[in-house]
């Protein structure tokens, strides 16, 4: 049971964090993150095979991999740093 003396923002944060955890553990979300991981690995293999020989292509591939890694590793605190909610 929630502590009535605890500020509502903490209760809301806890509920938002629980929804985030539920979302991360949902089978469709897990499938999406598995797809992200496969895409990232494919780019890394392509890079290793020399597919991005030009500087611009190499930089783009690095940026894509970094973005995919960030998405793959996102945590609740990172997406909710301001405490703002779209709701």
C-alpha cells in the first residue's frame, strides 16, 4: 500500500517506472530490441568486411551503431530525466 505521506510525484514516478519496466519486458518490445541488436551486429559485420570504405559511409555506420546501442541500452532514468510526462 502506498504511503500517504509520500509526495505524489514519487508515487507517479514509481508508477511510470513500473510501466516502463512492463514495456521493456513485453514480448513485442523484446522482439523489437532483438531486431535492433541484429541490425547493429549486421552493420558491425559489414564494417569488418570493408563495406564502409569511404570516410562518410564509415562515419554514418558508426553513428547508426551508436544510435542503436543507445536505444538498446535505454533506461527509465535516461528518458525521464526532466520528470516531464506526455500524459
